[in-house]
């Protein structure tokens, strides 16, 4: 990657994080008030939990995922495509993950921020389809954590129109 591409992508990522943080801040202002996110910590238990989730997800380790998610979890997928909507409960979230397997999705964390109740995670995600157009985008996830379990997740994709088009074509 040349310097110009790197600089452009760095600015794009920074802008995406800022936009995501502004959206999340507005959405949750009443709930989290003046809490601050720590973007430097690597040892916070909530970061350990999210990293454990990503590790289990990457290995398709269903038992570990079940131990990380609260039984009544809510996972919000925005958009106008066949996979969008709020998934309620571990079984529905796991069915959603199984459907994602069709696209052979992978994720790579870019930055995480943490406080005692939330983790914000911005990551690159991509599909690995052998034929057809692949999705290569960024997303920010807001993870709500209670009693060392993930109780709610909000997904904020970089480009909702691109995500809608990709999933509509793949799952129609």
C-alpha cells in the first residue's frame, strides 16, 4: 500500500470512528451520561470478554459463544435486507451467525474503547465468496455488558446501502 492510500484509509477510518462515536453518543446519551471510554486499556475485563467472543466466533466454538452471551441477548442488525432486524436470545443470534457463514465472513479489530458497561469496537469485515462480489467494509459495534455477559449489541456499518445490496443479493 502506498503512502497516499495509507493516509486516505487512515483518514477514512478516523472519520468512521468519529461518526460512529457521535451516533452512539447521541443514541445512548440518556443511558450512559458522562461516562468516558478508555481507548488505551488492554486489560479491562470487558475487553477480555469481547476478545474471547471474537476468538470463539473465529473458531465457530458455539459452546464458548453461549457462555459469553446472555440468554436474553438482543443483537441489532440495521438495514433493509434479509438478515436485518433485532435478534433476541442466544438461539436466534446463533442462527444469524450460521446464516453469515454463507458469506464466509471474517473480522479484524481496528480499535476498541471500553468502560464498565460498554465496549465500542471498530473493525474491518469482509466476505470470502469464491464467486460474485465480496463485501469489504468497516463496522462499529457497541457491546453492552452486564455481569460479565454480552447483553446487547448494536451494529453500525460503514455503508448501509452497500451492506443492504450485498445481503439482499446473497440471501434473496
